[in-house]
């Protein structure tokens, strides 16, 4: 029988994996749009959003997996604020 914390971690990871699946489909779409060409052109904002999604996922997983939020903040690279 699974403990309550294992079930919660599973749900947590499942919710975050949905974001990664959407990101994967987006990148697949971009590759398909560039079919027939060896080069793929991606918008800078798209790449920044992909990186942000990956960083949030890995940071959250570190915290849930036993790491501390303070350690995750220290290991993060500097963040530049974006003005939209």
C-alpha cells in the first residue's frame, strides 16, 4: 500500500508532466512546420518560455524530492526580468 506522501508526489509530478507534454507537442509542431529544411527557426520568446517551464519543473521536483527551497534558490542562475 502506498503512503499518503507517495500518492501526493505522484499527483504532483503528473500535473507538472502535463506542462512538459504540451511543450513537447509545441516543439514537434515547430519541427513539422520546418519540414524539408535543415534549419528550424524559433522565436526567442518561445525558447525563453520553454526554458522557464523546464526550470520550474526541475526546481519543484527537487523541493518535493527532499531538497529544500533554499537550496533550489541558491543553485538557480540569475533571472532577468522581462518586460512584455
